[in-house]
C-alpha cells in the first residue's frame, strides 16, 4: 500500500506542475484582457500600472517554468526517479567528495530478469505497476542521500553517497538485500507476480582512473556478467572482467568456425513422467565445448550464429546428434521414447525442411514419432499461413510430435494451437516458479493442464527446480517435468549412466523411516 501511495504522490505532483505551467500559454491573452479591465475600472493610471507590472510577473513565472521544466526533464515520469543523465551530473559531486575525503562509494546496476515475458504475460499496465513497485522498494532500501535512477526500461542504478567503510562483503550484502526486496510477491488485481533481478556493482576503490564514465562503465560490465550467469546472479567488478570482455569479443569470432570444427555439440536434459517417474525423453541443447574455456552456454554464441546465418546449420547438427543418441540408447537397451530438437524461425522457413528431416529419419531407421520438434510459442503466435505453417503441419503429418515451447509467453490462441497440430504444451518456467507456495500459480497451471486435456494434448513443465514444485505439478495433473531439480543438461557420454541410476532408484526406492549406513 505504501509503495503504491508513494508512486501516486510522485505522479500527481508531476501532473499538477505540468497543468499549472501549461496555463502560462494563455498569458498573452490574459494580458490584453487585464489591460482592458484596468482601463475600464481605473483609467489611464491603472492601465499604465498593468502594462508595466504584468509583463514583469509573466517573465518571473516563465523563469520558474523553465526551471521546473528542466527539473522534470530529468525525472522519469513512470517511477519518479532521476534518469541517467541526471545521475551522471549528481555523481560528479559524489566523486569529488570521495577524492577530497578519502572515502569510498559504489554503484549498483540491477536489471529485472525476464521482464519481456512478464510484460507479455500480464500486459503493459501490469508491467508499469511492477516497475513502480520495484522503484519504491529500491528507494526504501537506501539512505535519502543515495542516488537512485532508472537507467533503462527495466534497469536501475544506485550510487552510494560517500562513506568511511565500504568493502566487498558489505556490497554483496546490499545487493542480496536488494534482490530479496524485489523478490517479494507483488499483488495486482487478484494476481500475484514474482520478479527477480540480476545485480552488478563496482566500488570506487576498484576503478583505476576514477571518473563518472569509467565508474558507470565498470558497474555496467558487472551487470552484464551477472546476467550471463543466469537469473538472480550477483557480480562485482574486477580487473579480470576487462580481460574477459576482450576474450568474449574473440569468442564471437571463433563461434563462426566452431560449428564446422565440431566444438558445438548437443547436450541432453532428461524429461520424466510425473505418473511413473520413468524417463519419457530428452531435450537436445547446444553447448560449445571450447578447448580452452571449457563448456560455454548458448547465450554466448547463439546471437553470433544468428548474425552469420548459421542457425539452420546448428539445427541440422542438433538433429543429427539427437538421432545418433537415440540409436545408441536403443543399442544399449535403454528406453528413451523420444528426443526434442529446437527449431527457430530461420530453419522453419526452409521449403525443403520436411524432406531433409524425413531423409535423416530414414537414414537412422528412426520412426517419426520419436522426434519432437520444439517450436517457440512466439513463432506460432506470430506466423501467418506461410512456409512455417506448412512445415510444422507437414512434420506433424509425417508423424513427428510438435512441442509448443515456453507456453504462456507468446499469446498463441487456441485456434492457432489447433492449426499447427501441437501435441504437447511446454509450460514456461515463469508459471512453474514457486508453484508449490502460490495458489495463483497453481490455478494458472491447472487451467493450462485442463485446456490441454480437453484439446487432446499433453503438458510438460519446464524449469522445475525443487521437490515441492515437482510434487505440486504432479498433483495438478501435468504429465511431464524437466529442470535442474531432475537433472542438468549433460553430454551424451553421461546420459547412459544417469538413466541406469535413475531407473535403479525407481526399482529400489529407499526405505522410509529407516536409517541407512
């Protein structure tokens, strides 16, 4: 309630100031009318006084308007926070005090995770309310003389006013406190929204050539590293980050040849039944096995492959390695019903896609029903009747399963789901998070499961991380689960031992109420 009240007061103040000074546009007309009235009631003396005094008053008000307009120009209209330009201006005095008194400061950059999905799921109005609540929570977590700014659509910055004692441990505690405050559920119109954020920070003592630009740049690098590490990560700036940026630029160049060098390979994440616990499939996920840097996640190379037009080649590679894995699992006597391969817009626009996949299936002697073609919901929602639709339906007619990925984030209608012959909905992680604790999440999942059942489709929940979430999804009738709570993606070489251990646990469950060892 207090957060909403603070945001409302800020908004009303800005509207009121704008209305007051907008009235000054009528000043010339008011001056003429005032002169006529003065002459009518007081004659020439009143007229002379009005002609002299009113312009002076107008100039005075106009100066106040310019001052207020300048102030409002640097204030974000949605959150009431200062914007980046004003942050940079005010940071000059902070750094001056740091240099003069030998004190320390820090800049924190934080960015809300998966904000685009939140906006798509709940609408722009809800997203704006979330931003106002978040800005209020950030402000309330710091002192009045600390600078808090909105620096992007869903990005904020905090500059700590100079203090005597500020070290790495204190900064990490502040960053963690920020994350905990933002992670508190937000109730909007009988809906509960959960948010998380990534935080990057830099202490002034860590910047060699300390000025505003370098200070903000270093903190921005820390935020980029935090976002690469995954949701809710915290990273502190260090000199090593500069070197890592140089390495990453080099990495983008190497990514262009990594496919042909055989360094990008399929890793596999298991999917299991909530009914039997058995493995019902694997999803193939691209990983770059770099000879010097180790395993690199797709966030660091997919953009480069997209820019160089190699996504279709990547899909071909993932398909080939997935079918190879199916044959190997079959040869080892392991029951893996299917494997899922992701196809993006570029691959789905290829007119010869169906023939290529049919040829690969025939080559490996794999029946089409064992291949799940995973398509993002956004692709289905935004695709008219073109090559993409023809290819998806053609693969379905061939016998392949069609999995609709990230369901709930792309506004795909029921008619479009039926038009694309979808066989399974993959419930997005945003619905799964805290499903065992939040009744609203449970109702959303139950609605999706019920709809899927009525349409003759199965459901799979992504991003399952806890036993509680797993149990709740099973209780709600979701057919399959996948996520770190079951197993992380693994290279093919590790899959067989994992499957055997998993099957052994199903066949020989640990005794209940009896200590072992």
